[in-house]
């Protein structure tokens, strides 16, 4: 079964275990022999340090897929610790901004210059598997004495995605939420919106183009999590509980209720209830509008916490559940693990022990704590749940509450389709921008998406 409902169930089981156990600006690569990296963001010039390995050490090259300044600091320390903890391996780090990594890694695959280990988001794993870029690490994982500490349900979900093969070790995941400016809310006596209707009323009421201030900052570039969450919630899943496809394999997202949902979401821009720049807003621009107090509310996952902390300061922002529909249900697509994957640099039958040793170290509770604690991600190593930082973190209870909420439904994004990653990043962005600008209707955009995904799903089924 290749449905991501399994992921929701997996994460729900993970949180049950938790309960029972009682980025700044986008940047270019940072590189160091003792490592670094991080979220959706980093610096303009590469950071280079000595690259000469100590004598007799095996060099392990590592690429991070979403580096920012804060992550660089964390990973630098982690890689230094790893290199100092043993004398067999020397790990070297290169971090890329989220927007740059896909092109850099695609080039590395094409030219056979891949690093030994990469960090990846859940959404593009099968794209790289289709290019023969990743190896199945299941045998290495089964031989790891701490394997049971890595949420078994998430491991099984990754195996579901890989057709029984394990293409990486999960270490944390993001929770899709909303962020709001507590100062503005208190000053204006605003109650945090719980429904899409309440949200739209606030967008209209607090839009002030003359002053350049708005309630909401809309994301026009790579809008998929925000956009899909909105249309699935409004349409209440179209009757298919978060699946893109009906029982005949036809994509349902061009049904009338989805079209109405997209029309309504696009009207926020067309009505002037958000800044005119929003059509070109990516992650950085959206977070900048929120951080500069141009907007007082955004939709993004838990990973942007560090950016809000830097921009607004602790205590000046808070998180809330995603917006619900009239029935009280809400759909999100973000509960996706991040993972460390070993690349196919030497052939599938070669020895990748060193690469997996680095994966183990990076997935350890102490390392994951450094990453999750500072960046707002939820760890999957069970040792973390007993740590004081986890118990005292102000946002973790909200994430747990969402995962045990019967009104929460996980959107079953078809990541098993190797074309899906490029589709949501490129086609969806271009078509959504066209809808915002009036160059395409919502019906036309959703018809295109439904037709494409129906064909891709049929091809996938035929090749199984």
C-alpha cells in the first residue's frame, strides 16, 4: 500500500509513544572538513576549511539539503565531535540552500560525483531512487543496536514508500501549523482564527494597502503545503479522506469543491488583502513579511521557528493548529520525515559501512537534540522524549495534540510518483501564479493537475 495515510498513522503512533513516555535567509553552500548545515535557508559565499584528511582515515562526504546560518553552526559542532570521537573516518560537510540543492544533486548524479551521504526531505526520495542514486540501507539498519529507538512506524512508512526497501534513516519531522504575531493580536483584540471563514474575515478586515500592512502573507512560489492544505480542507477531502485518487485511480482535485476552494484562496490576492509582492513570495519573502510585521499571520511548518525567533524574538510569536473547515476538520500535508540517505557511489553490493556510521551518529539522540531543539522539528529518536528540553518545549504539546486530534487528516501526497516532486515545485508554482494574476482559471489549473496525476498514477500502477 503506497498511501501516505500510513505516515499519519505512523506519526500518531509515534506521538502516543511520546505521551506514554511521559531559517533565516537563503544562502549558498557552506563547506568544512568538520562540517555544517540546516532548514529552508544560509550565506552568500561558500565557507571553506581544510579538506586534507588525516592519514589512514576514510573520507565521507556529506551534503545537507537545506542549509541556513543556524544549522551551519550546529552541524559544524556535530561534525567536529564525530571526527574527534574516532580515528577511522573523517566526515566533510557541504550545505546547500533548499532552493539550490535539487540542481546541485542532479548534476552530481549525472556526473557521478555524488557525496557519500545526503540529507533529504521525504518528498523527493523516490525521484532519486528512480535515478539509481540511493542504496537500500535495510541490512545496515537491522544490524544497528539502537535501531528500535528510531520510531518503528516511521521506518515502516519509509519502507512502504520504497516497496520494502529502506532508503534512509529518519531523524525528525515537521508539523504543519500557523504562526501569528502575539503582539498584534493582543493589541487588536484578535482571537486566533480556527476556521477558514474566520481567517478570510480577518484578511479582509486588516488589509491596509495604504500603510503596507496585512493580516496574512501568502506564498506564491512553491506554495504546495499551504495551497494543498487549504483546498483539501475546504473540500473536506472531496469525499476521499485525503487521497488524491478515487477508486478508479482518477485524480479528484478538479472536482467542483476544489475549484471553489482555489477560487476563494486566490481571491485573497486578487482582492488586495495581501501584498502585491506575494505572487513572488517564496519561503524567505513570506517569513520576512511576517518578521518585519508587514503581516501578522502565516502558514508554515514547525521548521521556521528559528527564523521567527531571530526576527521577532521569543514571546512575540506563537503557533496554532491549521485552519479547519465548517465541519471542524483540517487537512495538512507536511508531516514528512527528514532522513539521511547513503548514495550509490560504488555500486549496490559495495561496502558502505563508513557512510552508515555517519548516518548513525547523526541520528543519535544527542545529535538530533541539537538539531530539533533549535529548529523546531520533532525528533523520532525515542531517547529524546525523556530529555528535559523536550518536556519543557512550549510547542511540543501542540504538535502532540494535533497528532492525536480526531479532526486532523493527513493528505496522502503521492510521493511514490517519481514526477511528483518536480510537479509540485515547478508546474504547481507556475499555474498557481497564473491563477493569481488572472492568466488562468482555477478550473483550468486543477484540470491540468488532475490530468497529469491521473496519467502518472496509471503508469505507476501499470509498472508495478
